[in-house]
C-alpha cells in the first residue's frame, strides 16, 4: 500500500513539473493555462493515476472494486450521502462565504480554485464535457480511493484514528491549493470520512463527493451563462 501511495504522489509531482516545463517551452496544448495538455496533466496526473494504479494494485491482490466500495445497497448509500450533504452543504457554503469575506477584509487577494477557473474559462464544448465528467466521476473516485481508501485506512491500521480523521482531512483540503476553500473542504472531508466509516466502503463517500461537485458545477454554470 505504501508503494501505491508513493506512486500516486510521485505521478502528481512529476505531472505538475512536466506541465510547468512544457508551458514555459510554449509547447502546443500547454501554452495557456486552459490548454488541452495542461488540463489533462492537471486532472489525470493525480486522480487519473490514483484510479489506474489503484486498479492495477487491486487486480494484483485479487481484490475487485466492488469489495472496496463495500456497501452493496446503493440506495442506502445514496440516501446517506444525500442526507449528509443536506445537513452539511449549507454550513460548507457558509464557511466558504465567511472565509472569502474575512480574507478580503484582511487584504488577501482572492483567487478562484483552479478547477473553477477551468470551468468558467472553458470555451470548447468538448473541454466542458470532459470537465463535467471529470468533476462528477473521475475526481470523486480517484480522490476518495486515495484519501479515504488508502490514507485513512492506513492511519487506522497503524492505530492513529485521529490522524486519519483530521490529518487526512487537512491534507485533502490543503491539496486543493486555495485558502478560501480550505475550511469548507476540511469539513467536507470529515463528512466523507464519516460516510466511509458508517458504510465501511467507498460507495457512499464517492456518491456524496460526486453530488457535491455536481451541485457546485450547476451553480458555476448558472453564473457563467
């Protein structure tokens, strides 16, 4: 498991380094921040790698994805995911607004999260379609597998449940590299961890993550158009 985590982290690091080098070199597809090459490297170097290497890891250990998903009653998982979001999303969005307001008062230059910039700046319908699929399907699966399925499980295995709950949630929020969304994402991560513990699998947190991203996408597209 440690080698799998290391492989995903290494792919994320080298993917970002490669994107920066290709951008500086003016390589086609990497000239602008929303170029196809930049978008693919930014999205697939972490979440895509997590899914790919995770699939290879599970196959070599004779473990099907359905075992990782845990709870087979998808209706129960969907209900728990929806309930958790109904309770937590108003608080999450409130924290987001409060963080933006406080940082603005402190003179902090507010910058949208990278994913938000891509969605708001996407001109190609094909790019927009890919971003929607990524946000609703690939990102929830890749991130939940890495943060809950690997890091949280590893922390619990070694007898560090608090590190699993709060340390992994901190990392989940920090990796998005956006200060205004740090507290909201930290709370979201705690909710997703609760769902993972409650159902003993990834299905419910993946569903909740997907629904959360979809809700934010709807709001962004409404603002855009």
